[in-house]
C-alpha cells in the first residue's frame, strides 16, 4: 500500500519535472523566437519587392521559397509545445496559417526571455547578503523572492499564452478534439436510444392496430363458421376468414419490411432502393454511382433515409415523381432525394427526427430544403466506411434544426 510520504515524494518529483520542462520549453522558445524574428525581418525587407507579385512566376516562386523554412519552424514549435508543455496540435497546416503563427509567436518568445531572466536575478538578490558576495542588506532578500515568484508566475502565464496562440491560429489541440468527440458520441448515443424506443412503439402500434385486429376478425369468422349449421353460410364465412388471413399476412410482411428489409442484405443497397418504387406507388428514379458497397451500418442508414423521404413524398407532398442520387466523393457518401411536391415542410415535424439521430450515429448529417411550392430536397452526408474510435469531426456541419422535419410538407 502506498504511504503518504511516497505520495508526497512522487508529487514533488512530478512538480519538479513539470517546472524543469516549463523552463526548458521557455528557453527553447527564446531560441526559436530569434529565428522567427529573422524571418519576420526578412519579410519586411522584401516588402519593396511586393510589386513583383503582380508577375505570375513570382507569385508561384514565393510560396515555394518560404514553405520549407516556415514548415520546419512550425514543426519545431509544435514539437516543443508537445514535449515541454503537453500541448499537441494536429497538423499539417496551410502556409498562411503557419506564417501567421510564426509572426505572432516571436514577441511571445522574447517575453519568455524576460521572464526567464528575472528568476536568476531574483536568486542572486536572495544570496547577495552573503559576505562572499556583495554583502547587501538582508532586506533585499524580500525583493529577490518577489522576483523569483514573478518569474514562476510569468512562466505559467507564458504557457497559457502559448496554448492560446497555438489553438487560435493553428487549430484545436488533440485534447479539444477528444472532448468534442466524446460530447458528440454521448449525444448520438442518447439519440439512438430514443430513436430505437420510438421505433419499438411504432412497431407495437402497427401490430396492435393492424395485424392483431385482422387476427381477431379471423378468429371470430372461423368461430361463427364452426358454430353455424348452414353449410353455405359456413363456406362464405370461411372464404371471408381466408381473405382476412391473407390481409393479415400482407400487413405482417409490411411490418417486417419496415423493421429491416431482407433485400438490403441479399442484393445490396441499389436493389433495395429500386424496390422502394413498388411500395411508393409513384415513379422513382435511382441514380446510383457507387463503385463499391458502403459499410453495412451506412447502407442501412441510407436506406431508411430514402424510404422515409419517398414515403412522405407519396403520402403528404402530392409528388408525381422522386429522384434519388447516391454518390461518393473522397470517402464521403452523399444521398440526395428530390421530389416535385408542394414543399413547405414544417421544421417542427417529427417524421425525420429518428433518421437524423440514426445518421448522426454514423457521423453523418441530414439537411432538409423545402421551400413553399417545392421542390423538396433531402440531403444526407456520411462517411462511406466509418472508422471506430477516431478523433474526427462529423461530415459537414451539425444537423440543423429543420432536420427533424418531414420532406413532404408536413408531419405525418
């Protein structure tokens, strides 16, 4: 079992290590600030040559000349921040950003030189009353301790300014990205749970109001046929019972199809999308340009998004036709569903709220554009092949408020 002295010793060692790294980082920052200052002076000296930038070859040569030096200095700064201060900024970065960071960073490095210089000056004042040195008055020790304290506090503030400058100019740190990712995953998990519960309630409602009523009617017809004494009447009741059984089977198949279409697993996403035309009851044109199938979770999300959009277009928008476009560009799968209905979808509708959560669960976004008079366009963007446990932002912007609306001009 760890004793208290061991804990205190470990904490003291950690504090000393952090202080040493901070001092080393500030000292290295002074050295890099000198190089950055020379770069800034070089750029200022080249300002009279700015009219040459009107010449196209000169505009192309300038970035080529600056890029190696700027990239090397930026990498050196990022390495210093990561090893000495624990500030990790993912790269790479564009030339204007890197140049702006170096131009804004050299004054901070010079400030670090001042902060570091105060500490040895204060330490000297502390020991200066010794006879072997200046033999100053012991009262000067207070000023020495004050200088040392200001140097330590200045180093802490310097680290904070370094972190702020790197985040502002070069982008968020890995810790920032991790925290944002955790928040996104927490929200999407809660959304998926809510969507699953909503889907379960809908299935229960379909079974109760549809299939169950058909089965009750079937049992009643067969019971009447069994109790009846007229053969012709009994035969008619059996025929009615047979019709009810067929309708119950059709409704049961429809419920099962809405839960998960087996055609998606057996024949793929394109065939599953084309099969929606038979159930939609209106012309459906599918423009499918994927070279290889997407991940299973992505294909499922795309199918349900298209199915909801097509169903709403047929039932609520008064559309005559629907066009579905599925394509991929640089690993981002884009699905666009367009109908020629009346438009004017209500952003407060709930028809697509579950779909927005489903697509967000695979790092996608859903956007609805439905002006009055149409057309209604539902666009989903999501990674074609998501990777797990990756620190990355979702595709495009966040799901807008109107993503929960029905692409058909109203809530079902």
